[in-house]
């Protein structure tokens, strides 16, 4: 059985404020995406090992390698994975 849970390296990291802004912008641009994310993922909890300045990983979208970045939208409800959203195409991926 195949899966879209990636085993690749992150592209960069971003602050909680950057992550939240990127997710909000992406959810506002794609119709139905906000409901899908709310159904499929729980809210992200900032990492406790870096409480003073929480940072989140950002990955390159496998479908839009030059422009798309995957930002953390939460944790998948059905699987043990980070739930990400592409800021270019609005597709969701598990990391």
C-alpha cells in the first residue's frame, strides 16, 4: 500500500507567526480547504523543546518544487503524522 507520508528533509524553518500567516493565507485562497483541514487535522502545538521561540519545519511541495512550500497546518487525526498544506496548490500532505 502506498502512502504520501514523506521521508524527506525539510527545506527551512519558520516562526509560529510565519506559519500561522502562511496557513491563514492559504486557507483563505482555496475554497473548501479550511473545512478539510478542520476535519482531517488537529491544531498544531508548538514544540516544547524550543518554547522561547517555537519554530516549524517547511518542506518543498512535491508537485510544485520551485514555488510550493508545505506549511504545518496541524497533526493528522487518522495517522501519526504532521499535516501540511501547500501554499501554491492547496493540496495537503502528511510528513
